[in-house]
C-alpha cells in the first residue's frame, strides 16, 4: 500500500518473531516477500492512472475504507476480534499520521510528479525517522554519522529535483509542491511510527491495521469532501480497475503477505523491499506512462541510497 515507501500501517512487527519457522513456512514467506516487492512497486503507477478521474484525497479515502472493511470482514469470518473501543483513540491518531498525511501526501504528490520520481523521493523516509527520533523525549541521540547520512540524502534530493524546480513558472511551482507533499508524507509516516513504538504495540497486527485504514480513510474522505472533490469524482473502466487493484492487491493482499513475511523472515531482509519498489515504479512509469527517465534519477537514487545506508548502519559493538 502506499504510505511512504508503499509501506504497511504502523503496528507492524519491527523485529523477527520469536517463533520457529518450518522450511515450508520460510519458502512461503519468501514468496510473500516477492509479492510485496512486486505489488507495492506497481502501486505508484496504479495511483497515477486512477488520478485521471479520481481526486487524490477521495482516492486515498475510498481505497483505505474499502480495504479496511474487507480486511476486517475477513478477520471476523475467521473468528478474530477487532481492537475494542479503548484502542480506537490511539488507532485514530495513527490513521491521521500514517494515512491522512502519509498516504494522502504521497497520492497528492503523485498528482504533480512522475510516479517513479515520487517513489524515489519516498526513499527519504529513513531520514525523517532519524530526525523525529532525535527530537522526541527519550529518543535516540543524533550522531555525527547520522548527520553525514542526512546531508548525503539531502544532496541526493537536490540532484533529483533542482533542475525541474529551477525552471520556475507554473510547472516548476507544481513540481515543488509535489516534492513538498511527498516529504510531508514521509514526516507523517515517521511521526506515526515513533508514536507506535511508544504508545501502540498491538498483538493483533492485522486487526489494528484494518482499524487504522478505516480511520485514515475517513479522515481522507472528509478532507476530500471539504475540498469539493466529490464534484470531480468519476470512473472509467481503466481508473476503476486501478482503484480495485489498489484496494485488493495494494492494500489487502500485499499487507497480509508483508505480515506473513515478517513472521518468518528477519526484518532486515524483509525491509529490502524498500530498495526494490522504486526500481519497479520507475521502470513501469517509463514503459506504461511514458514518464521521463534520465541518468540524473539513477545518480540521485544512488546518493539517497548511500545516505540511507549511512543513517541505518548499526553502531559497532563495544564488546565485553
């Protein structure tokens, strides 16, 4: 699903589950991981296609409400109880940050940017994670190495977007607004993730995800209605197919596969999908939507990746 990096809702496990996986489960987990890479890599193009007739915030709102209801109904049919009312307040907060800001920011950004370029920009999410953690109470101290990584990542963004912004005019302003929107999305995702680690650690990941989708979808739909998007909503066969793909494959199927992969594979392995998604998004945008592709995108993506690796590298152990 599209949040930053096309990622799943907060509340997803952040470490390998303490369960023993059978060889069959591990094989299925790898298949699930491949599905996540392919599906979330294609959602950027599906978003771009649906935007032809579906306004951005209604797109995110309808998509997430439908996906949340489908996931909730599937869980209920299997006898799973959804989180009770005491948890709704916290899940609504996550719905605001992860979906209204996260999903909404990306979709609105894709409206003004090539889908592949938006996918590359979403790769800056780790920088926002580090920054948010550095400013919250009890967060991690920002180290020199991480500062170097942040500066490197920012340089990659400048390489990627500056020539288009510098051209000025209406096109340049809209391009800049798209870049800012995607970065707001990354910030919202980072804040929501930080909030999750401190206040929400659900035992039922899928049930919590369903509720977050529903709350986030309601926020997005309300914003879309406030902006008058209902009057611009229509469907063609193509945009309806894109919406159906985003709901069923991008949200329900991919998130279920992501959760399964996390149960049986190491989180560091699973997280590699974030480096594969932009490659798929850029390739599909170029082939299917005739979006521009130039060597600057490759160079910028490489610089951003280097910055991400510097930021995310573990500190050496002090030994004993």
